[in-house]
C-alpha cells in the first residue's frame, strides 16, 4: 500500500527532529555516566567528519563554549540561548497540552490562546528551543541539523494546512486569513513581501526557500565564529600563542609565556619543540571544563562525577558563574564544608598554604596543544584556530604567573577526557 504524502512528511519531520535532538543533546550526554555508550556509536561519525578538510567544519564550534565570552555581544548571545531554550521548551509543552486536550474534549480547530494569532506556535516554540540549544552547544553539525529541522517544519506546516482546509473548509480559511503562519500577521506580511522580492516566482520557488533557510542558518554560524575568533585576546611570542579562558586573565598571558619559554630553553619542557607551533590555554588549575582540551586527570572527567543534573542546571541557568566558580568551592557549599579546608585537601596543585584562596590564587594551569597546519611553515595567533588546523594536546604546566615559578610539568595523552572525540577549541 502506498504511503500517504502527509505521513511521509511526518516521518521525515520526526527523523529530522530526532537527529537534531541527538546532536544537540550531546552536551548533556557527555557529562553523564552514559557518555561512552553514546560515543561508541557516534565517535566514528565525528572522527570521519574531522578527518576530511571538506567536512571538518561540521565538528567545530561557532561560539565560545570553553572560553568565557570576552565581549558584551557574545555574552548577550549566550544569555539569549538560555532564554530561548527555557521559553521554547516550556511554551511547547503548554501548546501541546492545549492541542491534545482539544482533541480529547473535541474543541475543534485550536484557536485559543496563542493560536488566536499564530497557526503553528508549536513549531515556532520548537524552533526557539532549537536555536537556544544550538547556542548552548554550538557545534556546526547541530546548526546544520537545526536548518534541516526548519525546512521540515516548513513543509509539514504547509501539509497540515492543506489537510485542515479539506476537513474544515471555510471556517479554517477564515482562520488562515486572520492569523500568521509562524509569526503574528502584522510581522509576517512585511517579511513575506521581502521574501517575494528576494525569491522570484519560478517553478522551483518552493525548493529555493528551503535552500535559503539553510544558507541563512549556516551563514549565521560562520559569521558568529568569525566574530568569536576575532574577539579573543591572544598573546604570541616565539612559537607559542596564549589564549586565556577567563577574559580577566588576559594581562597574565605574557607572563605565563615568559615563564614557559624560559623553562623550555632550560630543557624542562620536553613536549615543547622549537620546530612546532603551540596554542596554550591559560586557566585556573581547577577549571571545570579542562577535560575538553586534554585529559589532565580524573578530576576533569565530568562524566564520572555523577553530578549531571546539577551541571546541566548550572549550564542553562548560570551561563557564566558555573565556569568562574571553583569546583572545590561548589563542592564545599553543597556539603557544608569550610571552603578553606576543602581547598587545602583537594587542591589540584597539591599546594597546602592556608593563606591562599581559590578566588585570588596566583597560580595558573596552561594546557599546551600542538598545531599541525597541514602545510609547511609556522603559524601563530588566530591562524591556530582555523578550520583546517589539527590540534593535539601534548601536556600541561602549572606555574605562578607573577614569578614564572614552575610547579608541575606533565605530558598528556593525545586524546581528551573523551578520548578521540572532537571537543570545543574555543
């Protein structure tokens, strides 16, 4: 028996939504105990994409995720991501309840509440949730799947309206005349007029609109990545470029480079070679997300800590505070322990000084990543974050930045805390 077109579109839409959810919810899974079950399936996909120049962009990130946003614009975008995520999710649930209760009680056309001004608020709110999710986990493959989801929503909404016209006739036609498809009529009319001017009335018009959607969504991602990379405060000397995780650590970058290069010239840093280029990530020694750069030890394996719900809540509702706050301070607050005692017993630098506090600690960790540009010659600065560059962690150095005194020099394996899975580079 031949499948009805509407059912085909519904299956395609469900598949598109499912694919988007899998990609977007990667961040929630990767900090859960189920991380390696997830990556046992999807790691080969990410590795395949990352190995080829034509597809490597799909595994990259277009907004800061490890590095705190250094500008007001990028901070606003990140906050908007949390707002869209919460509003879209809660709004979708409310609209879904309205629709399904209407079916149970046979209310007819859903025309109450937000349905009085928008015909497809569920799709609009799912779209907002998707945009929020893409900002919260800004991998390009998430953005690509989001653009696919938008295209599927567009065709599915058109198909639903055709079926509703057949079922309800003039009453639904009157509803069409006084409401907008995804936005209020007053906003949708000028937008439709602009689209009519941009997209010619040709037989392939219905194919051109989805193509434009994909170009607009992905183009926004590439623009945001360019803004992000050019907003970073980078300091370069010799073959080492430093990027601070916390914007306020920018003045320390030069001192950290000086201390590391002095140690390297004395032969103390075996994984820092003069004929290679390196990117150094400057951070507090207990920075919570350092495992995404390199496997610096069990404390950086977030999926082993069994704090998934708390981490996700902080990630959505406290977009910056959870990255600035010391994990030891969070642990002490959660368990009612004196923060000073917790710091002295759990300091990753193994420094037992009662006069030190995490908020004013003079020590920093620098994780060094070796750069392979794929061509002869040295590169530095923002070129180290280009799409065709391969970045491999080689080690980390703990030092007192004011004096350049080295505390630890430790090599690391080539992978991150999530082994060979591509993780954020910004």
